[in-house]
C-alpha cells in the first residue's frame, strides 16, 4: 500500500500530462485528497467501553459544532464533555468527551476533531451517521488518516510503518518497539546516515562536475572517502543487530523438549493457559509438533510442544521425534523439561547428554543456543528434601500440577526472551522490517563497490545506488538535494 | 485530486480569457497577408538557429525572423562552448545533425577535454571559440540552408485562431504580426527570444531596457504572452568586463595549453580546423582581499545585487561569490576571444559595479595591474515563462503549435539553448505534418533530462546542465550519442543527413564486428601475460581468456591489444574513435 502511495505522490509531484493549472505552484508537493473531510471509527470494532471517532479536514470544525450545537468549539487540544445530537433531527446521541485539534498541530496536519463516545454499536453507528449527514464529510478509506499525515509531512515513511506496527502490536513489548519507531528513532538514525551519505555523494558529484574548472578546496574526495568508511562501520554494526528486531515482530521460537512423559504438554498448556496438547500418563502421547502463539512475560512467542525424544518406537512416533529434533535446531530458546523424580532413567540421561549439554557448550554454527532447564513434577519429591540433582547445570523446579515454581519460571523466561528479542526500551532501535534490513544491506554492499572502484563515474554510481537504498527508508535523495549541498559547500561557477 | 480541482478552475478561467484574446486579434486578420510558411522561428540566437535549421532539415518551409541578420550566431557571453554536461548536450545536438558542434569544429582556438582522469562517462568536451569566426560560419550555414528564409523584423504579436478540437489548448497560433504591422502566416511558431522579453541591462545603479548590450528588448510580445495567461517569472544573469589583451602581463600567470590531439565535437568531423600548436593558450589568475574590499564597500552602488530576482547559484557574479564565500581566493580564467581579437574575457569576474569601480577592481588582480577595460561587465534581468507550461515536445499547453526554446524557458548557456532549439524545430515541423512528437527520454539523453526537469519541476534559477542531474549517467556518454539519437532522428523524423546516417551505421557495424573478433581471440592467461606484461592478469586461472576479457583490465587499451595480436586487431586502431569506443562500452559477456 505504501509503495502505491509513493507512486501516487511521485505522480502528483510531476503533475498531470495534459493541461496544467497555470498558477505558479508552491514549493511543496501537492497534497493528495486535501479539500474533503474524512471521518472514521478509530478504535476497534465490536463492543467496548469507549470508542473513538475522528475527523480530519477543513470541515472538522463545522462538523464538531454541528454535533455539539448550540455550544461553540471547545478550546484547542483540551477534553470537554458535550452532549452530542444529530444535526438534522436534533435527537440526542450520547454524552461524550470531544477534542478539537486545529491544524497544523494535529496528527494529520489538518483540522481534526475527536469524539470519545460510549462503545455500544448503536451509539457508534448513530454518531457516524450524524457525521455523514454533515455536508463535506465522507467516510475515510483504510489508512487515509495516516496517508494524510504522511502527505502533510507529519510522519516519515518509517514512522508510518512504525504506526502500522503499533496498531497491530499484540503485546506490551511490541507496543514499546512500535512506539519507539513512531517517535522516529529508526528514522532519525537512517536520516543521519542518509545525511552523511548525501553529503559524501554531493562532494563526489561536485568533484566530477566542477573539480576541473573551479577551485574546490583540497581533499574533497578524501573527506568523502573517510565519511563512506565511517558509514560502512555504522551500518555493519547495526545490521549485525538486525535479526533480533525481526524476531520481536514475529515472535521468538520457544521449543519445549524432553524425554517422553516428562510433562512437556502440561507445561505448554500451563504457559498458554489453554489445553493445547492432550495430556496423558502414557509416554508418546504427543507425536507431532504443536504450535501456539503466546504472550510470555510480555514478549510474543511461538510455543512448540514436541514429541518426547526416544529411540525405537513406531514409525509415526519416529517421524514425530525427527520433527522434534528439527524444531530444536531452529529454536531461539529451548525449554528442556525433565521429570525431577526420574533423572537417572536412560531416556533422561540421554536427553541431558544430547540436548542439554551441547546447548550449553555452543551449537555448531557458533551461536550458543539458549536453554532453560526445568525439572517438572517437583510435587513428587519429598518435601524439604535435598536438591535431587546437585551436579546438574542451573535449573528450575516446577510442578505443573500445583503451579509451584511458575513465577520463577516466568521471571527466567522474561530475562531470556529479553536477550533473544532485544529489550526495545534500551539500546539502539532495532530493524523490525525485513524491508529495512534489505535496503540497509543493499546500501552497505553499494558502499563496498564505491571503495573498490577506480573510475570515478562508476564509483559515484555506487554511491547513488547506496543513497537510493536509504531513500527507500527515509525518502529524499533527489538531484536537487545533491545540488543544494554542492552550492552550499562550494563556490563554483565561472 | 488537488490538481484536478485546479484544472477545473483553470478551464473556466481560460475560457473567459479566450474570448477576450480572440476579440483582440480579430482586427488583425484584415491586415495584408504575406507569404505563408510551415514554421516561423523568432530569434536568431543559439536556440533559434538550431530550431530553424532543424525544421528546414525536416522538410518544412521555414522563416527565421531576427532583429538583425548580422547578430545571427552571436556569442553574447563567454567565448567558449561545451564543458562537463554541456559537452554531452552538444554531442546529442550533433547526433541529431544540429549545427553548433560542427561550427565549433571550424571556429575554435583552444580545444580541451575536461575530466580526462575521471571516467569516460563524465568527459567534458570544451573549446574556446573565436567569436567572429563562429558568427561568420554560423551565418554562412544558416543563409545556405535549403528551405530556410531569413528575414529581419521585430515581432510584436501573435496571430491566434480557433483551436483544433482534438488537441489541448485554448487557441492556435497561425502567424505573427511584425512591428511595421505586416503579418506572416505559418502552421507552427517557435519562440526563442532569449533575454529580450522585457530585458533590462544593469550597470551600477543605471538600468536601461535592452535584450543584449545595444539591442532593443521585445515588450509587445511579452505583453501578449502575459495576456494569454502564461505565468511569467523574472531571472537575472551577468557577464564580465572585457580587457585589452596587450595590457595584461601574462608572463607572471599560469598558462594552460590545449590538448594534443584536439578532439572534435562533431561525429562527422575527422579533426578540427586548426592544429594544436597554432591554438591559443588560456591563463589563470586569482582574486585577492582587495577585490573583496571593493565589492563590500560599494554594495550600495550595485542595484543588480540588491534586487531579489533569482540569479544562478553557479556561474555567480563576483559580488555573490564574495558575499557567500568571504576570505577566499576565487579563480579568474583569462580566455582569448579569438585569433585576431584584442580582447580577453576574464571568466569568473562577472560584475555589475559602476564601470569606474570595475576598472579599479580589475587592476588589483595579479597580472592585470595595468589592464585596460574595454567594455564594462553588466547584469541582465529578463522575463522567462514557467517551463511547466510546455510539453516534452516544447509546445505550449495554452496555445497550440506555439513552441518555446532557450532562455525563455529559464535555462542558461548556449548548449542548453541549442538542445532545446533542435527539439523545438523538429517538433514544430512534425506538428505541421500531423506526426507524433519527437521526445527524448531521460534514459536516452541529457536533452531528455533537461526537458523533463524543466517541464515537470520548473525552475527558479537559470537552469544549467550538470552530469549529476542525469540518473543514467553511465550510459549517456559523449562517445555514444550517435547510437542513442542519430538512428531515431533519421528514421522517425528525417532530420539527419544521409552522410551522417551512413557514418553512424558504419560505426555501429564496425563496433559489432570488433566485438565478435575480440570474443573470438582466446589464449591462456599465461600467454596473455607474456603478450601484455603491463596488464595485471593473474596467471593461475585454468580457463582461457578472450581478448574482450583482457580489454576490461583498466590498463589495457585497443592499442596494446593490437600490438600483442596484430593480425585481426590492427584495423580497429586506425580509427581513434572506434578504438576508444571498443574500450569504453560495456559489452556484457
């Protein structure tokens, strides 16, 4: 959708093919869709306590006055209680909080009004119908508020994407991540890089177009080269962080594994607070991988229940075991479950040797895999008795039956997942979209070409490519921007 | 949505205006009818000459109207053509069989390719030109072009009639009214009036109306265009003083010598008219703090600088250089104006101070201590028409069959003007024949970049070409302009001569043949290394290398290859251009 918007804005900027308006256009990009006023229910559909209805456009003030007649507009940006009534029939609709945001200091940059009404479907549809009866108002199309905010320069493209994430944020951590992106932190970072790159490119372009005829200062090219090198380092460091951001958006993969009948399915059901897996005393009950999305301590996670790892069962169960091992390799975090009362059994020992020990030592691809060792069925241990396994690596005691130890497990999960996903409230902003990562990588690759190329026109082309990649995140990057820098930084001309 | 709404408003407004305009011109139709032409070109500058010649080459009976025939081909500013970006434009004009490149090959006094070290995509062909020779050669060319009539006369007005319903535009131009009241009819009209629309010349606090020093501005025409509803803007530019050659002490200055051999501008020139050793040098000097001082102390005497009209950010006056970049030494190139000219053009010293202060400033500069100023520098302010009012074929949206080219569209520079002239002339002719317009896209040439920038973005400063404006810079090179445009010009338009077409075809087939020969020669890497020790070929590779692969090494050119493998390759180095193009082009795998 945003790609479509780009072409739309680009087309608007280039103007129509045949007769153009003969007035001198302002410097800004013509704003699509301005003129009409739109309204929509901005909170979710369905029954809820409060529903928020918004309008944006020049007739917002008129609409607000029409519904709250005979009273005048409330003061800007402060909540007021008003009786809403239908502008035609005068029929009262609801007592509601109303807010008035005169443009340009509003979300879209246009005049906006908000109606915080009671959330019943009858009230909401009544107010929407009343707004529809005000001349000059029409229902908004999907995403139109954000589009207007973007068109008025209120949101950058990264902020728009951040907002889309915010709307779909299902968990607290995702909300924080989305909020940070909306604040434009990724945008600021990218804008900083884009600024450096544009300047370097402008200096190379100046050297090409004016280096021979005009007296550019010494070392223009050398300075551009060192800026490119710094940018390579910064981008490289940021990209190494990138996968964490992605994991946060789609959820970390948490795999529950262990020998048969250790209580894996019980743990999955406990964590997801619903009966995902069938639980029975019979070993080998779970044969396939069962997945369920859960909120683990504020982080989105995909929880997988797997077949108990053992040899020599029937072909169906063997396939289940194969799938379980495959899933273990992809896991961001392994919850290894053992029966606390059965640690000495061959299947337990085998599991400790083949799964738990390697995870601690680091996996073959170099990244050590995270693992939490959980000893279930603590209710079967003699109360107050000694630790059943003093030689084991750090572990947690849990009883899925009584719920004892669950708080400790959740706290440990929170710590582990914060590491896996990256805590969005600390550290540099993460790359939550594959698209961002793609373009940053493209930018970095192009910078590599720049440093390796001798022909200056070819090298400049690599910089242009790199700038183009960043422009896909931040916008900008046009020729005029380059020329502006050239003429600001150099005294060129004859 | 926004623009559509405005369009509605515009249509309403234009309809009311149309009635007014037509009423105004109906009286003129009674005037005696002069000869009828296919295309009339108004203006004999760099855009006008190219437009008139191009329309005539396309087979249209063409009339060139100019104030004075003896100013045709006048270089009113710097005595040079080409440069980085501008040289690209000249190559493209030449590929469409335009005039300026050929005339430059017959009139230059110092040929030099800029950016030689920076890659062939950004090489800038440039030459200092003898003003007198250029004018003579251009007039000879124009006055001998078949189908082209040249007539003196000042155009006061346009004759307008009902629009053709199948095209946009509120009316159609069908001829012009001259100052003496006579009329000339034509199917298309190209306007290339340069700085003559309400032109004003400024020296110090003095301002007087003029299109160029000593020439009357066009006021009536400016009035007409405004009445038609064209949006008009104002721009300014300037030119430096001229200095007596014998009063300059060249012996203490840096001397710049021309290239040897000289590279001609035109694809069909084998060489230029003058040997390198007979060419004239240029000299370099610099401004100093004394110059800054004089400029800053006398800003109150300088109305050109005080005005808010936009001047160029490049090619700025010495005043704006001093104001924007203080405490620096600015370059001043001392350029010859011609073989037997006594004048030197101090490039970089464009100034509008009162004349006596200009002389005082000049004599502060190294080498110019005893310099005699022959003519003061001056500023020009003039009207231009917002180029967003024209289509990519340079026809106006408002008036059918009316074309604009050159400075009237907000550009600066001979080459930019010539490029628009060729396109306007071709399209004025095509329009008469009811053929589809000839449009060069951004992917095909700098001409396309120029026109696309102007017609979609407009400009608020005099627009000049730079290579940084071209997105497809690597493929829009000076060397391959013929392969991009000559065939199109020949087949689609007919503006290209048979001789040029055959030359371009020969080059194309020779390149193709050369590539297949280069692909066919295969040796082991160790044998190549022995044949061409200069090349950094790594010997370890087991696969054989083709000559084409070896040519990709930076340090290998056709000459080296032909020395190593003379038998099939020798014939490809007899033509310098062919050998160079085999090396430059990316022939893929």
